[in-house]
């Protein structure tokens, strides 16, 4: 993968891959997606562990930035709007009617909707659009990218809730050999 700079929904520039660290590049669905929010809450809860493991989170949605911004203001990691799905195409992230129809996703969908209703009622989340940009049939994907741009591991979801858990991400990061830092006293 070639190094690039992507613009986050808040207007910041983020290097992908991250210099000197691993990058977890996540592809989600649309702004306010209840199932995506369910997963991202687990990432937020454990963000300190992810950072301590030397991993930078970059999350891509196929919604425009203005639709994403109200849903992402409290997220502690980079969120990128890709309404043209340029990054999705580049990394081979697909969509499928099975995203929602796969029985393996139904439990997560129910949990996500119930949790989402509770969070919206508490004012912590916003309702998603009734007709989201890019549709509802996107599949998730996770890529772990080395600082030199090599894709070290990838998971392309078969349904809407088929992604790495935080534990799986941390395990992958722990198994990744690190380049030793130069010792300044060894001159």
C-alpha cells in the first residue's frame, strides 16, 4: 500500500499507514449505523489498550462528512468519510444483501437496535438517516497495516457484524514483529 494522507471528518490529516506504528484500517457502513456503533463502542472502551499496543485506529464510512460528524464527535480515533467509496474499491471492500440477511448477524442486529434506542433516548447517539448515502448493504472489513505499507492481516466480513474483536486485533498486533528503535546511547 502506498503512503497517503486522508482527511478526517474533523478536517485533520492522518497518514495511512501511520509512521512507526501499525494502522488498523476499519471499513464500516453508514453514519449512525446501529451495528457499526455497537462494534465501535467496544473499540472506544478499549482504545487505551489498542494505543498501548502501538496501533492507530482509522475508521472509514461511506457517508459524507456532514452526515458523519454528529455521530463521531466523541470518538477518540480518526474517522474518514468516503462517500465515493474510493477506499472501499481500492481495498476490495464489498456490499451484499447477505450483510443483513445472514442469520449469524441477527443477534448483533437486535442488540444494536436495542442499545441504539437506549443511547438515542439518553442523548448519547443520533438516529441514522432513513435512506443512508451508499445504502445499508455494506460489509465490514479490517486491515492491519505495517508502517511500511504492507498489509499484515485482513478480514473481509461476510455479514454486517463480521469483524475483528478488540481481542483479535490486540493478538494480531502482539504477533507482529517490531523494528527495534535505535538506541541513542549506542553511538
